[in-house]
C-alpha cells in the first residue's frame, strides 16, 4: 500500500500499489466542502441581517463565527449517522446536511423578503393558538423539513438501512428547526 509519497519516473504519485485513489483526499471535494461551509456562514449572516432589520452587517466577524456553530453541529450529527449506517459515507451525509441548512436559510430569506414569513407565522399562530415564538418554531420546522426533503430524499431512498438514515434525517430536521428558531428569530 502506498503512502502517496512514492513517485514514478515522471514525478507523479505512484498509485499502482494501492490500485486507486480512494484513500487520498480529493481536491475537488475539499473545495466543495469548504465552499459549503463558507456559503452556510455567509447565508447565516445575511439571514441574521434580514431577521434583525439590518442591524447585523456582512462584516460582523462574530456572526461569521456563530454561523459556524450550525455547520459544526450538523457535521457532528453526520458522524453519528455514518456510525449508525455503515454504508452511508460520512462526507456525503455531511454535505447533504449542510446543504439542507443552506436551503433552510434560503427559504427563510426568500420568505422574509417576499413578506410570506409573517403571514405564515401569523396563520400558524392563529390556527394552532400558539404564542409568537412557538409559531416561529413551527415555521422553522416547516422550512427545515422542506429543505431536508430537497437534499436528503435521494440519499435516504438509495440507502440500504433506510430506517436509521431516516431517523438521522429527522434528528437533523429537529436540529435545524431549533437552530433556525434560536439563531434567526430571536434578535
């Protein structure tokens, strides 16, 4: 087995010993994962700015740092899901969970910009006879569930152990709902 340091006469890594590159990191996947983390943090800051009526700005470093917390929590959840379902690759689950968080933030931003959020929250508050913060949590649950359906459905459908992956996805939905309602709605 090669350690990636054995070189051929042309100066390239000798991969004949291992037979493939599955143990070496992929440069493209690393860029994709880094891009997802940066996009999640940027969207969090934008969503927080919308939620606070412009009191948060894109150059507020502390919100960028706080924006990493949901990504770290979702990555930790992906580790648990990958441990529970061995055929699910941790990186694939992590990418999809982070993408679900990004879609949740996009849904929040679009709904706030189009003034749908307030109407939806008020409707939930009236119909379910909930308080404002509980109604915001229900709307966040709707956004997180829709985002998970968009990003996780194919992965769950193709999994060998669908039940465990579905339970992990449900845990992710609850986590995203809690993060969205705590981090975005309370200013």
